[in-house]
């Protein structure tokens, strides 16, 4: 375990920035990950950024290749893979797990080469949650907010930031910062972890969501359940939940006419939209009920069925905070009896 005083963090940020692009939670009205530069307002106390760090590995829009036409001659130029190192600093435990879930989708055979290149270049420096909120329910999905995964894990206690290497990549970053980090042998972090776990246990959804209720039902039984008939009706199909979610992974591929050729790119899409997976014969999910059901069946049933029971939700609470219709995954789970005095 290593440590650094908070007053020395600007020097730490500058040192990291000299080696790689450094992204931190920066306040510009809202708090989101932005590129560090001297004088920006870093906010490590903010519980969650509005958008998750998913963007760094699966950008909202990215070019794949371009073609140019010269008469009957067609020239194709592939977009280069990411080759510049970067560090994401201050990632909370729920978001770190979200990236691991994306890994299972995009790094499984055959791996997505654009995603894989970014994962290779990116270093995740995670930060424990000192003050989880009532809308957090990461514990229900097996995430320990006091002990986040990542290449490096950190804890802030009073005026000190504690630093622990968790991977070889994290070890390389730490070695390069050895002049700024000093050894720590006290029990401060252990006590802090216990305090975080106590706060997490007191949250309304930490132990109240009974996910085993979903596992006990047959997949077709859940698919045909009458609860969907009423659940979807307040959904506005705005896609806010899918675009803020750290684990949503759907995208579309489109072509843009540049005048002298075509540029192919991919961009985030949402299973809540009527034109998602639209084909020549139409959309296989013609009603909003079917599209709403697909989103939650994927997170709570289909993905776990294919990934050793792991859910495609990390309990970050962004959908709880931002859904304009107050319709979120907690309401879906509890409607199927997955609650205990919640």
C-alpha cells in the first residue's frame, strides 16, 4: 500500500499526464470525465459522473473505414487502431465492473479489434466510494464499493489518498510515479473499508433486491409474464437509460456519403428505439412493450444465462436518477417479486 497527500495530487496528475492522456472527473457544470490540464476543477468527491467511462473503450461514435471513388477505381482506407496510452483516474467500483462486463462481449472470440486496442492502451485507476447514495444498489449485484477492481485501486481518507497496485499494468504506472508515492503501513484503509461497507449495508436496495427470484423462473415464463403489459406503459422510449448505462453495448453501423466516397462508422444505438435492428422487412420487435421487455430480459436473464449467472447491471443507479418517467430496473425486478421490504 502506498499513499500521497491530497495537496500533492496536482503534481501526481502532471506526472501521469506527461506519460499518457489523463482523464478525471472534472466539473464543468456537471461532472464528467475530461482530459486533465493544469487549472481544471477536478472533483474526486463526486459519487458518479453523469456518463460512465464506457465511452473510452466504446465511443459514442467512431469511424471504421473510408472509401474513395475515382471512376471505377475504389480505394479503401481502414481507420487506425488506438495506439496512444491513456489513464482513467477515479473510476468507481460499479463502473469498473461495467467495463469487465463489456470485456466479455467485445473481447470474446472473435474480439472486436477497435475495443481491444483501446483496452490495451487504457489503464484504469479506480476509487472506492466514500459516501454511496440511496439510489446505489451495486451490492445486490455482487460489487464491493469499498474494494473496486481496476489496474490500481485508491481510497481517500481525510487528506490522504491511498494507492494499491492490482495488475501488472497498474504496477508499471506505479513504478513510474515512485518519486511521488510513499509507503503506508497503517490500518487506515481497512477501517475505511469497514465504514463504507456499513454505509452500503444501510442503503434501501443493498439487500432488498432478491435476484434469485428471477433465476428460479423459467426463461419463457419470464418472457410471457403479464407484468410486462403494465410495466412498459409509462416508458417514453427516450433511450436515456441505455445511453447512461455503463453496460449497454448496442450499436448501429452507418454509411456517410462524403461526396467523393463513403465513410463507414458505428454509433451507439438503443433497443428501446423503434428503428433498432430495422431490416428490409421491418422491425422484429414491433411494439414498445417488446422493446422494453428486450432491454430488461437481456440484462437480467439472457446475459446471465450466457455468462455464468453474472448480470448485465452494476447497480450504479444512473437510470434511477435520470429516467424522466421514474421507470428503472429496480421497478422491473420488484414487479417480479424480487424485493424484501424494499
